[in-house]
C-alpha cells in the first residue's frame, strides 16, 4: 500500500502535479484547504497526518554524528521544460541524470522551488528552497534539498526565470543545455533523515538529503519568484517525533 501511494505520488509529480493532483482534492497553503486540513480533504491525503512528515526543523546540536557516505551525483541530462503548477515552479529533466545512495540508483525527475524554505536549520528559514526529486525503479523517492540565501545571482535560475510561466498550468520549453549541476553547492556535506512529500498526498518513506551549505540567488531573483507565486509556498515544519537526523 505504501509503495502504491509512493507510485501515485511519483506519477503526480511526473505529470506536473496540478492543483487537482491525481484526481485528489484541491489544496492550498492557507485557509480552509491549507496545511492543517490536508489530511482530511481527501482520503488519499491521510498520510499528511503521519508521524514521519516533512518538512522539519533540523537541530544541528541534537543531530547524530554519522559517517555519511558521499552521495554519488551523476547529473548528465538536460532540462526539457519549466512549468508553473500553481504550487511551485518546476523544471523537468530528460532521462539519464542519477544519484546513488544506499547502493541504489535514483533517477532525477525534476526540481522545483519553494519560498520561503520548507525545512529550517536551527530554526532559521531561508528565502527559497530547491527540491531535486528522484525515483528508483520501484518508485521509491529521494529528495535533495538546497537552501538559497541572498547573494550573487544564480546563472541557471536566470535562464529558468526567463522562461518561467506566470500563469498556473502553463509550461515553456527550456533550451540551453541546463544541467542540474548548476544548482548544487560546492560542498556536498548533508543532513540525512526520513520524511515525506511536503505536498499532498504527503507520502512517507522519502529519503531526505538536505545540503548543509546554501547557494545564492540575487535579491531580484528571489523577488521575481515571490511575485510569480503570489503567496508563500511552504508547508510549516512538522514534528520530528522519533526520527534520527544524521549529520
Ligand atoms: Zn518541494
């Protein structure tokens, strides 16, 4: 059942996840279809009330020291299109980009952005957070989260922003051979924990990798993203409960 839910979620992600994802109920980031109500909006969203939900606050003092293996990142394919699904701006990738963790290969499907950040680090929120979404051949998901802080402009965002659809449901082709390596920090040190999708259906069993070091976007790039989304697109942090956070 869990795997089925993950597959459904992956299918929704791959399809671009409209506001009415996979036939499920309409959800938003505020009001009576907001995060506090997701679990009861639709029977498919019941996992939103689960014990291993994302995002979380990463408390670096209580995180457990671990010998985390480097994530093998092999981002060789290019982006194909950028879409506005009403919840996020999403960049889809051609097949061929992968990461390897836990001796398992996961293929990069897309990345998308939230503002402000969803995960927080020692209670600190960042102006944007980027999620690289990967799936293995069984539909299990692994997400790499990267924080943005204000600073130098990011050249890949500059190319994406030029094509970013202003209207929900629209998409534009991307050319220029953009690879996801363009949104990775130099240092690949990371925090590791188990969590969920941060949007309905909130499926659990997602391997989360949050990079310790942020990358930068310019003040104008951050502003332009906020104006395009019109409203914050972050789910509030969820209880960590019994989960270990490794550092
Ligand atoms: Zn996300």
